[in-house]
C-alpha cells in the first residue's frame, strides 16, 4: 500500500509540474487590458473634417506566396512549415514598397510575427518600421498567439503573432479586447490562438477621438459557434460606440464571406470553411463596409476579392474575407482592394479606403 501511495503522489507531482510548465510558458491575457503605445512627442493630431487614408492588410508574417503551409489545408497536409529567410526579406521589401506608394495615414496589420521560431524570433514590426517613412511615429500592438514552445509536430518551437496598428498621427492609448476562442481541452487551449480586437485611440483636435479597431477573427472553427460569438461581441461593441456618438473604424481579416453568392462560387473543399448564410450579416446589415455587398457580390466582384489561398489548384484570388466597417459619423471616399501588384506578397490583399472625420 505504501508503494501505491508513493507512486500516486509521484504521478500527482508530475501532473502539477506539467500543468505549471504549460501555464508559465503560454499566454494568459485579461479580457480587457491596456497595451503599450509608442508615439513620438511631436506626432501630429488629427483635425476635424480631415480626410484619413486607412489600409488593412494581413501580411502573413512576411512569408510570401511560394509555400503551402501545413495549416493551409484542412487536413494539415500542406508540405511547408516555415518560409526561408530570403523569402521573408523579399516580402518585407514588397510590403514596405506598397506602404510607401499608398502612403496611408493609419495601417491595420494582422499576422505580424514577434518571437516566433518560424521567423527566427524577430519582431517583424520593428523591422518594417525601419523600412518605411519615419513619419509613422506611433504604433501599438496586441498578441493573439504566444507561447515559449508548442508541442504540435509541425511547430515544435516558440510562437508569437500580433495585431499591429501603425499611424502617422498621435495614438493616445491601446486596448486589447479578448474574443471568444475555439473550445478545446484545457491543455490544447493554452497553446492555441487567443484572438483579440486591438483598439487604438487617435485624438482629434477639439472632438471625439477616432477609435481604430484591428482584428483577425478565427479560422478552422467548423462545428462550433465561435464565429457567431466573435461577430456578436463585435456587434455589441460597435453598437455601443455608435449610440455614444463615437467615430470608429473596424477592420481586419474576418475569415468570413460576405452575405451573398460568394459561397456558391467556391468549390466544395473551400466551402467547408464557411456557412452558406454568412455570420457577417449582423454587421453588413448595420454599417457601411468596404468592400460593400454590392461590390463583393456584383458582376465585377473579382476586383474586390481579398484572399488568394495557399492551396493547390487555386491560381488567383477567389473570395472576400477582409473588410473595413465604418461608423455612421465617417464619410467614405475612394476605396479599393489593391490587387495588381500584390498577388505575390501575401495570401491576403490590402484593403485601402479614404474616410472623412466629422
């Protein structure tokens, strides 16, 4: 009996040590938490009635388009696990080129690596900021994947991925709002992505600040109501701000199709990622969005596709899953999905729009 007790105690100690190790090496953000803001003292302040150019872009951790990563296929059979350093460098140069040519005022970036083994531990935002105009003097970021070591057989190393919002105008504060996550067992959940919305508050001289929201909703959530929950939380937040008379923009990679025929345009294998009736209708029914439903579903909808999957047999962008929504207080000007010279940069294309402040 003593030996049985000793073995049981030993096993219990091992379980406690394992649990402690998992907890201490993974990421546990609060539901709402402040994020660091870096901003130059002489950064200008937005003015009432000003036109502001916004770019939203999932840069796919600067991997480029020469790979089919294991997670790009539903069965995780993609052959590739990481991009080469040469591909990363070439992609950085292209992203910096596009930013320089567009010259946006506010940039919402998704899938920016920081501390990930697959990109050699580099803080990619720091490198990018060194390649673009020094006028981009303000930024804030929020991690949504972070762990010292992930035991997935195709990873087996550190992960670190964040949302980053960059501005040539002053940012006063950054706040991370946690999104509902895909349910899993307690251990797997710790190593998984913990999606979020990043709020950046840009003061406007004599008026309400412009709240810029940056996000990357879940993917691979089939069989759960995670996407509905993420949309519902977003809808609640935007409705509150709208009722308060607060100007806002909300953009990112939402991993959801626009309501309409795009679902039927996809093959069966690609339809598996989505529902026939898009969860996004809650937002598209309420707010101005770029691309609009008319643009995303019209005869020229290919111009508004934002996603070029890394998958065999797909040779061009084939769906719209990146959007920017606007407060009723903002006016919408010129807007586009920049496609002509961005197809080899990321599996997502940049959404660019001009808005006018109240």
